[in-house]
């Protein structure tokens, strides 16, 4: 009897409110999502969306932020010009023509001039800086490091890491490496026009030359005939000739052969190197000694990135 | 156990190009705050916008701040970094104080840290300071003076005494004992 009462009570307590939150199982969700995914997979690879086409994009703020982020004092007009590539203007004029405007006109200037000027100045700054921080390195080595820094890839990396990628005005999308590299040198050109060459040299040092900071410099430049070069260097400095001597060898006539060759000048030990053949070991030894002399060795004092350069003088 | 980490981005801990060597550059380039103007879960971000956003923008002139209202969607912070990485945080029901701290975090990092599975806890461009190993590395210096073939070094290694050696030691021990026995009566005689 009690059981029946309880049952009736609970039945009476059920109100309409208790069913208010009831939701049926949405059986259409999963098939719809699956179909959308299937269609997405069937599509050809979609191009990356252009950041400047988003609603939340304000070019003026971007330019202002670019300037303050790098703690630089670019002239805003010149900065805008440095970011504008010729292809952008050509594309815009073409667009106007297609719209039916008879005399298409766009009142902005492109950065061709800055690119040319900036490339020359950047190259000069890099050469001077390297000459100053690696005073004993011969011209060939300086030029090799210079070419490495001025290569398109290096300039593009430097350029994209200061945030130019989205601000550049160009007809191509996504922005190519070449355009990124050109923008970097154009920025240097614009900075020279805005302030002066010395200030631009600090810019190049802080954003381009720092690329050498964690690199093995002997990988970038290595003399082709190291033993002959070392002989010339020692001959010029101490009027002596060098001789290579076998210090140790192991596993002769096997595939695991090792030779340890030391180089001496007038019985004074200069350095040593290892190799699978005697000739190779001799070259490695000479390269080791040359790298130590030139300051390229990984045990040498690392390159300094805080030196002020006086380019204009 | 979850296998979430299998699909996670992985790599070594690397600094972006030239960071920390030249001048200081804030790695956060722009941040978009998306929120709803009347939904409850955007309460914290609305009070952040009212009280702290202007100060944040003033203190960080190098960061472009976009505010994007949208109806009845959860509030979101999206940060874009100089190295092309983005970081996305859902801030539904976050308090104003929380949002101040998350904004600070987004400003001071250069990528979404926890989203990267580290392959190793360290990375170096020069894995070996002393150079590649050769048979001459850690060679004992006295070995330089020796002229080969050398009888002492060329000997076979012995780990156990041979049977002959054991016999010899037994014989020696026996002789010692005999000597000892002979000595004792003499000592007795003295005392």
C-alpha cells in the first residue's frame, strides 16, 4: 500500500516544467558534417587568405605599429612608398581601366628607386661591418659572407621576421621571396632618406647581420686550397714555410682508416686535423689553423653585434 | 591513454631569426579581440575593453589591437606573431583580471608554447665542443713514447691464474709453512 502511495506521489509531482529542457537527438548533425568534410576534401587546395582583406585591418595603424615596433623613425610617407611595389600600381591601373575609367590615375609612387639605392647601401654596410669585425679575413672570405647575407633567402627571412609580409602592396599573393627581399633593401633605402646612413647601418646590423649569430662561419666560407693559403699566410707573417707531419694513424688500408696530421712551422706546433686519407687530414688541419687565425673557428670569440659603424665618413 | 600528441605540432625549441641579439622587438604584431556586446560570457572582456584596453594599447604601440564585436558567439583572443605563428584563446566567462594576465602572456611569447610538442628539452647548433671522436681522442699520453711491438703491452690479458701458477703458489705456501714449523722449536729453545 505504501509503495503504491509513493508511486502515485511521484507521478503527481511530474510537471510540465520537467520536460522543458528535453532535446531530441539531432540525427542530422553527424551526416551533414561528414558531407561537408567530404566536399572540402574533394576541393583543390585553397590559397591562403590575404590578411589585408579581413574586416579587422587598418593599414595606417599597421604602418604606425611597424615603425614603433622596430623603434625606428621612418618617415611615414617614405615608409608607405617602400612597401609599394611597381606590380601593385600596374595592377591597380589595369583594374581601373577594366572598370571603364578612360584615364586611369593612381597618385602613389613605387619603391624601384629605394630598392636600387638600398641594395647598394646595404651591401656597403655589410662589407664594412664584416671588415671591421673580422679584420684578418681576406677579401674572398668577406665577399663570401657578404653574398650569403645578401642572398635572396637571407634577405627574405630578415624581412619577414620584422613583419613586412602582410603590409607589402604587391599584385602577387602569397608574397614571393624575391618581393620580401626587395622590400628589406627598400626599407634600408627609405631609412637613409628619412634619417641618415649611419642610422640605416644600425638597422642593417640589428636585422640582417645578426643572421650570422648562430652560424658555423666555416660552413659559409672555406678556402679551396687551404694548405697553400696557410703556407702563404705563414710565409708573409713569419718568413717561414710550414710542414705537415703524421702524428698518428689507425686502420690503414681499411674503410675505417684515420690519419692525424699536425702542421708545424720551424718545429713549432700550429694545429692538427683528422681525415680518412693523409691529403684530407692535411687540408682539415690547414683549415682549422686558418679558421683560428681569421676568427671563424667555433672556439674563436663570437662576432659582435653592438658596434657602431660610421659609414658616411 | 590519449594519443592527442600524435597530431600535435612537434619540433625543437628554436628562437626566431635574430631574436635577442640585436635590439628588442616585441614579437606580437597584432591581436584581435572578438566578443559579443550583450552575451553574459563576454562580461569580463567587456569590462577589460572599458577599463584597460586604452592603457594596453598605449603601453604597446608596436601591437595593433583590433576589436571585433559579433553577436552571440564566445569571446576570443587571436594573436599573430612576427614569425607567422598564431595563438588563439577562448575567453568565455573569464574575469577581467584573467584577461589582463592572458593579454600579458600573449604579448611576451613568440608562439603558442603548449601547442608544440618538444622532441628534446635542449637544442644546440654545435652538438660537440671537442669535435668528432677519433681513435686518438682520450689516448693515454704515455702510449706516445712506446715503440711497438712491446712485450708488456702485447701480452694476452689474464683474468684467472693458470694451473701452473696455482701449483707454484701452493708449493710456495707449503715451503713457507715448513719454514715456520722449523722456526718455532728454535724460538721455544730461546725462551
